[in-house]
């Protein structure tokens, strides 16, 4: 079955597993890219990608053809990654035990540099979060994932001029937020 609005294959409600597997094959790389922006553990990334497609399969009847399939999968993937982050229990180390074992507790310069990098990354993430979902998706696909405008247009089922306009508006808004 083809989505008439965007020309993308979409499994019908009583989908054949082969059709859905073709959808997974087509979108696995872009979904992996989305999830990798949130998670760093390869096991968590793999599980979040699997969770994305499991949720897509379970809720395929709820898909509205108002958006491209990838936009729908992008939202599911983002939620799957965020749920994994919320469930993550960060390891803690007792400072007395760490220093007694000879592990460096704090390092001078590298820690300050790392803190500055983390702070800048958080600024960029916050600025990205202020973009509309349409602009954010296009900016990330272009500037983070390295897709061309034509590839983004094909992925999202949009005309290239629309992609260019969203990219321009998204970048302009990011510039204003990051460099007032």
C-alpha cells in the first residue's frame, strides 16, 4: 500500500510481515541515527531502535497520512531513546574509595574543558528544542546526519524548495538563539 500524500510505502492495517520488514530495512539507518544522538551505549541504541519498530508495528493502525512515515518514526524513536535515558541508573563511586584505590578523582584542565563542551552541547540541544519539529528534523538530517536536500526531500516526501525553506528558517532561528 502506498501513502498517496507522500508516496511512501506504508503497511495497511492487516499488514503483511514482508511489507513491514521492507519498511524497517528502508528506515533502520535513519532511525539508528536519531537514537544515537540521545544514547551512547551500543546496546541501548540497538534496543531503542528495536523498540521503535516494535511500537510502529503495534500502532501502525494509528498512523495518519498527514505526515511522512519517517516523521512518524522519528517521533517514536525520540520517545524510545528518551524513555531509555529516564530508566538509566547512573553508576556512583564513593570518593573516598576512588581516591584510596588510586583512581584520579578530579583532573585540572581536561575537566574544565569537558564541562565547557557539555555546556555548549546543552545550549545547542536547548536551541534545537525551540525549533518547530519540522525545522528541527530538517536541520538535524542536513547538518548532523549529512543528508543532501534532495535526500531529505525524498525521505520526508516533500518538495526540495520546502526542505530548503525549513532549513533556512531553522538555521536562522538557531543563529539568533545561539548568538543573540
